[in-house]
């Protein structure tokens, strides 16, 4: 049936993570109350109604709202490893030198 409609990137995180410009522009910072504690998630969705349905079904009246993140990357070009630039790719093998 395709991709899931909602993806949670960071759960119960610091709201300052939503200021990362390497997030896609379809990322939202969701605020909700869980066990009398204010929590924040960063989620990806194509339509805000999908996000509302998920969080309202899960937290009912605890859902406080959401704001768009500061992300400016096209969601089609975004990959989750863009958030962790510390992880280096393994070095690629160089082709052997030809002998003359």
C-alpha cells in the first residue's frame, strides 16, 4: 500500500531539534501531555490530518498542538542519515593502479 502516512523521527525529544534546517519541510514538532509531562515529537507526514488522527487517537485531550519545523529540504530528497553527519561512510576501494 505504499509508504506509512506518518513517521516519527524523534520521540519525546528536545524541541530545539526542530530548528534543524536539514529536516524536510513536511516535518512538524508535536506537543502533547503524557503522564502529566509535556512531551515533544518530530514527525513527518504529507497531510496534517494524518498527524492529528494519530496523536488524537493515542493521547486524546493530551494533544496540545503542532508547529512546522524549520526544515527546508525537499522530502523526496531527504534521507534520515542526513541528521547524523557524524557517521562516516566506509571508504570506497580505489581501483588498482595499472602497471605500464
